[in-house]
C-alpha cells in the first residue's frame, strides 16, 4: 500500500489550529478505518479524530500538548514493511510544505462591517478559489439569527462563486436601528449593501424571514437578482407560528427560550446550551430585542406575508423552494402563484440548512448550476 | 468577533456608559493621573493603578474623571453621596484590601439608604476593587474578600471570570440603582476573549454553566472558574464528566442553577480563593446540604485557601492558592 498522511482536520469555519490532546494509539499500532486515533482540542470544540484508512501507524509527528495548524501532518499510515527511508522522506516533504505554508498563512475568514444606506451592516464573505467565479450568492438568515446560521453551507457553496452571508438589519452585528421594521426596509438595506460592496448581479438564498426579504429584493430589483433559493419561506406556508415568534422575543433567559428554540428542529437534541447562551447573548445587546419586536410586528405580520404571497407571480427570476417536512414554524403549504421548483426534506424541521446541510447544499448547488 | 482583554472590556463598558449617560462619573486615586501637574505627560498619566480607566479623561474631561487624594474614606463618602443626588459614580478603590478604611460608608451607609428611606432613595454606585493572589503582592494586597460584602444585605457583589462577562456585568452594574461591589481579579487583566463592540448586559443572579457534565458539579468564582475548567478538561480524559458553574454574582446568587445541577450529578465541589470560614464555599455547601441533601451521593468537598493571611513567599503563595491539582484531587475524592 502507499503512504497515507493523517492531518489536523478543520472542524468548523473558524478553526485555525488544534492542540493534540491525547493519542489513543501508539506508533506501530495496526489501525482500522473508523477507529478513534487522537483527541484534538480547539478553542470552540474538543473532538476525536477517526482514521479514514487502515494500516500500520508508522510515525507520529506531533506530541501530546503540541499545537498544530489545520492541515499539518500528525501521523503516517502505511504497511508494516514499508521502507523507513520512504517514511522519512514523506515526512520531510510535508515539513517543507508546511514551512512554506506557515509563511503564507491565510487567516480564517472574519466578518466585515460596512456602512450602507446610513446603517452599519455586517457580513461574512467566503470567496471562491475558482479562477472564473460565477455570479455571487447572497445568503440571508431568518428571524433572530445571523450570518453564522450558514456555517455548514457557506464554504461548500463558495466552491464556484463568492458567497456573502449578511446580517439583516436588527440582527447580529448589523445596526439595531430597523426603521419601520418592514420587509421593505430590510430589503432596501440589502440592496444598499450590495451597492456598497459592488455587487451588480447576484443569486439570493434566504431562510425563513430571509427568504421573504429575498423575494422583496427580487421584486424591487429584478435586473440584479438572478435566482432565488427559498428555505422554509413563510409567504408560502399555510401559517406562521406566532407563538414561536412571541416566545422567542419575550424570553430573557436560557431556560425560557429553550422550548421555543427546540421548536425549530426536527430533533430537539440538536439544541445545545451554547446555542441557547449565544441566542440570549445576542438578544441582550442594547436595542436588539426592541428591533426584533418591531420586525416581528411589521415584517412577519400575517398581512405582510399575505401581501408578499399575492405578489409572488411578479418574481421573474428562477426560484427554488425547500420545505422541512417536520417544520413547526412555517406549517402547511400555500404556494399560490409561486412558479418555481418545490422540494421537501423529510428529516428536517425549520432549520434544514443546519439539520440536513449536505442535502440543502446539493439542492442549492444544483439549482444554481441550472 | 473582536478579541479584547479583561482590562479593555471593563474600560469599554465604562466608556459606553459615560457616553450614554452624562451622570456616570469615575472617581478614585490616579484614575486619570497627573492632576495638578504640568507638561505633555500630565494628562491621563496612569488611568488607574493598572490602567483600566486609561483614555477616559481625554474623552470626558476632569469634571467626570476625578482624581482624588489618597483617602479611601473620602472617595467612598463622596461617591455614596453623589449617587444619592442622581449621579452614577464608578469609584475605583484599587485593592479590595483597602476597603476596611471606608467600610462604614459601604455597609452602614450606602447599603442602607434605600431601605432606611422607605424605598425613596436610590444609590446607583459601583465600587471597583481588585481581588486575588498570585501577584506576589503580599498579605495586604492579595486578599479575596467577597464574602465580607456578600453577607451585607443591600449590596450586590459581582466577580467576573472572563472579558465577555466583565463588560456585560459592568454595564449592568452602572445601570443598576443599588450599590454594586465589582471585584476584578488582578491576575486576569491580560486574559483575552471574544467581546462584542456593542454595549450589552448580563443580568445579576444568573450563573453561567461553562461546561456540561454528569458526574460532579463544580461551583467556582472569578479566576477559580478558569482553574475549574482546566481541571474539568483533565478529568474528562480520565472519564469523569464535570459540570462547571460560575455564579458570576455572589449577591444575588443563582441558587436554582446550582441545585438543578446537583440534582443531576449528585456530587458537589466548591472552589473559592478566599479563606474557608464564613465563605462562599461554606455558604453554597450549606445551601446544597439544606435543599438538595437527598440528591447527594456523598459528602460535599470544598477547595479554598487556608485560614491564614496570603504569604509573600512565592513558593508559599503557590501552595496557598487553590490549584488545578487540588481541584482534581477534590473531584476524585467525591467520586469515591
């Protein structure tokens, strides 16, 4: 068999390095694919790396306690009878490449902030490495979320195009001044932001309220919007769960918000303490909760959504709608004049981009590829 | 998210509130520094003994960033009186060890105004002071005295264990209408962490569960919360699952979160840097023994400093402080 490198994995968009916490196996051990081989810790998460190949662990190139960058070599797997010199040459080649990379480190992407239409707008850009990148994709999160809701999708969809996950007005790091709190105002800010960053044409993927904003953007600027991918669009549900919205806005503590956040997922076990702590922390920023209340009252009223549904046939760009079979927030279907493609994911609730990330990424990538 | 130090987080919180409310003032020894001196280095020469209030005098002027003579009783008396008139003073007392000099103004005056004036008086006062050992600063500059303030009704007592909490708790402290004792661990000023640029609050009486676990609950305060987290990391590798609770405020105390955790784990270790008698460790052990006795699978353990002054000798001071190793030993003891 040939030589296989075991590298520090990348767990999540922000991971840059990991500490080798504990080797579960010793040099010379026979390992099998799927076997747990090493504990690695990052600032966000501790996890166990599983082998993806079987063979003899010929060399360990990282000591316990050592900090290694993502992609660094930590072990070599091969046959027991592979020549020692070949292993050493293999390691030397990696070390040389790592030294070169260390001199040209590209930091994990950080969100940027820009003034648009007089408001502060924060966004995360993940640029495509492709030479001829296609039309960029703007990603709009749902009510109470922020750009990080797309953490499992953005890098994947950035393979062939630049992607921009934007914090809607009143959310994340964007201004808490939401004006009248209508879909119109949220959409105007997205258009002003797109001008500010120099995007003439773009696709939009929107989740829940973000999909409603995307529809309004498409109605306002049909020449700019090339397509719409709408996840759990409230304009095409039979009903929006207002109990959820009210509960999310009024909850002040982790335990109070938990039952509402659990409604978002088909499997409520996905809701972690950290997720709830982060949501409560975001609500405690000055002005955040008042902004959410204003948006809930104006952008997400039944009248606002009915109005949007009535205008659905006015959207000329190709569109895709993806629903979660077990969605408890946008329930039922009221497709009306929607002329696009409709998909339903059987194992998802209201957060398919987190719960069924691979399926959503594939659906959106296929749709964008035409 | 931007990364900031504990020092910067506290500075930013005071800065936000001074910009938001002109009634917020800062008062203390050398909080700007250089008052009365001339020359280019006179303004903002210190910004507090460890630089926490650096830069504020340039933005808000000497009328709102007030250097005082070396007299704690005058600082505290001025601040308490100013709070009664509607100002929101943030009084810097340097080391918590010095509060004995002005304790009457704190426990017998500021803490009592609201109660004794039938609820008509408000005392929106923040008293900042440094706590903690490990700084080689000897017995009179190294104490961790939060239990003395926690036992006085009418005072709120805050002890942040990281930069994020420090900012949110300081903003809450300044907006609060009661006297707040805000205790900063002097060995943590350079600790960094993610801190949003915007103002935000963390309410008092809400513990942070910094790690979920099933076998043992550790309750730890201020810098000890960090050591408890390290101990939990080590213990996790040995198969012991530890839940770590940082109450963040000792008064009010989030008793519910502690009891719920002990209900789950059945075992409790309390870690605190102050000496053991009449302490938070004793207090929490008593609360759990009283309200969750039947959930306990074994005796409660505490890890505290010994009942002695803080030694100046570095090797003795290291032995004096609750360490990661001592926390691990205590957890293993309650697991038996």
